[in-house]
């Protein structure tokens, strides 16, 4: 039995890893995402049980206590946290994952130091990488949470010589790490590099604006996986190495998808402080086009929607802020009862995290079959009678397609301006995150419905019912 146990544990890890891969595959589609989550959860359960059977586990009481506390907090959060707050929740989870991985390295260093054992070079390097990546992920994710929650400004925060200062910090970490490789039992230097890693996480996120949060969250998710993989090398656990590598790779792929959807490089997202010149850019863009807009009231909007044959709804961050997803679904249901074909157009970077709009609409029980990604829906806009834009801005700006001087030129957009009519629900004429005026608002086929997304959609529902 004792001979079989190590082999059984590794085989269980292999099954768990296979379930993780299958779960990730299913998460790639809204229709199978829930099943994918369940499959991955079963894999994690198997991994935890196998680890608990490992003879290297010394204190089952503390592990069970941690599982009980963590499960309780997770269950409460699942019921209490609103879907509109899911980006903040994801940010916190990324941060906690990074912290857990970094603490593994800290604990292992402390254990080896206390026992007087020599620290092997490979373990030492793994610990230093784990501390760096985990520390950056921890403070960076919590700062992203603070930005999303409105605890601090969501605008980029910059100061003179910011990048040289960051390079100085990174250099200090490298020098400290080199010293620890030569003198691995120096506790003050180890604590110093831990502190530097935490500061680097803060400096990593503060120059990034709220509109870039989908990219930042997916990148931090990737880093949390890499940190977990590094922790696996520290404690020589194959499951941690494999699971961390899967999360790191999938997060990096998702980051690349987000950058492509914004037509920007990852370097530009991280270091350009994009969005700081909003007022000036918006004024410059606004001066080049006719500033006349045509506004309507909910009654007129309801008539346009109710007598249409096909309507494409384009949700954006404004819908999330107003928590209007249930009202939007109610409007769509009412239009469908009147024989209108309703579809939803989803831009990859709409909202504050990857898949933000999909999550909100799923909470409102919108059918997956009604959700269309950008490549699928764009050819259909010309046949749509009405495109209803709810709180979206830059992702529907035709300047991305037509104005070579625009900072968003080349960014793939939802081509709502090709629809026969476009209704835009918006509080006012403020610019989007890119800081440029939206040409869509001044098009002949565009009408503006000014007000809160939830309020205006609710009024549209009432008016449509009276048709």
C-alpha cells in the first residue's frame, strides 16, 4: 500500500490535469462555460484529495481549518457579490492566488533557514521567482480592485521619472536575488526583496487606466498561474506546476486576444498611460466633425424598436454601471413577442474584464444563442433595422475605421453605423476611455436617448408594451 500511494497520487494528478484542460476548453464558449467550470472544479477536488493523502503533509488540522474557512468565504461571496462587481472579485482572487504562491516561497525559505539546511540552487531560484511574480500579482491585483471599486481614481497615475524608478526597483530586486544566491541564509535581504516585489506590483498597475482593465486582469490572471507553477517547483509538487502552467498559458493567450481587440500592443497598454489626454483629444476630434446631434424620447425610441424586423443590442460598460441587464432582457423579450428578431453584439473588451458582458447577460438569463461576437455580427449590421447601443462608446466609434489620426484607428469595432438606424443610450456627450469624440453620435442615422441606461431601458419597455 505504501509503495502504491505515491504512484496513485501522481496518477490522480494526471487525471486532474486532464480535467483542467477539458474545463479550459469548455470555458471557451458561453454555451459550455458552466459545464467547464464544474469539470475543472472536479479536477481541483481530486488534486486536493490526492495532496491530502501525500505523506509529506504534516498538519491535517490546519489544512482542514483553512479549507473550511476558505469554503465559507467563497460560498458567501458567491451569493453576496453582484454580477456587476465580478471584475473586482476576479481581481481579488488573482491577488489572493499570487499571495498564496509567494507565501509558499516565504514559508519554505523560513523552514530551511530554521532547520539549518542548505538551500539548493534550483530551489533558491524558484523561491526568488515565486516571490517576485507572486508579490507583483498580489499588490497589482489589489490595486486593480481598488481602481475598479472606485476606492482610488481609475485614471492612469503617473509622475516624473516613473519608468526609471521602476527600473531601479527591478535592478534592486535582481541585485538582492544575486546576493541571496551567493549567500542564501540572509534573512534581511530576503525580506527586502519581498518588499521590493510588493512595491513593483503597485508601480505596475498605477499607470494603467480603467479602460485597460480587461487586459490587466487577464495578465494578472496569467501571472498568478506562473506564480503557482513556481511554487510547485519550490515544494516539488507536479500538480502545482501543471495547473499553474495551464493558468499562465491560458491567461497569456487571453491577454493577447484582448490586445488584438484593442489594436494595441501589451507594451502600449502597460506603459503608455493611455487615456490621460482625454479632454484635449476629444476637443481635437470634435472640431473636425459636425457637432449636431439628434435626440429622441423613449416613446419615439419604442416606436423605432417596436416596428423593426431586426434589432441588434450592443451592451457596454454603461449597462454594467447602471445594472440594466435585467431591463435589457425584458425589453428583448417584449420585442420578440412582437415578432422582432433580437441579437446581442459583444465586443471582446466591452466592460472591465474579459467576458464581462457575457457574464451580466447570463445573469439576466439571456440565451447563449442570442450572443454574437464581433466577427459574426458585423456582417449582419447592414440588414439590421435598429442597432441599440447601451453605454458603449469607443468600441462603436467609426473613427477607428475612418480617421487615420485617431488614437483608436485600426481598433476592431462593432460596426453599428452600418445599421439602418442607431439608437444610443448615454447619460451625456462625454468621451470614452480613449478621450476622443465619437463620430457615431453625429451620424444622420443616429439618435441619442439621454439618461441612465436602466431608467431609459425601463421606459422603453413601458412604451413598447403600449404599441
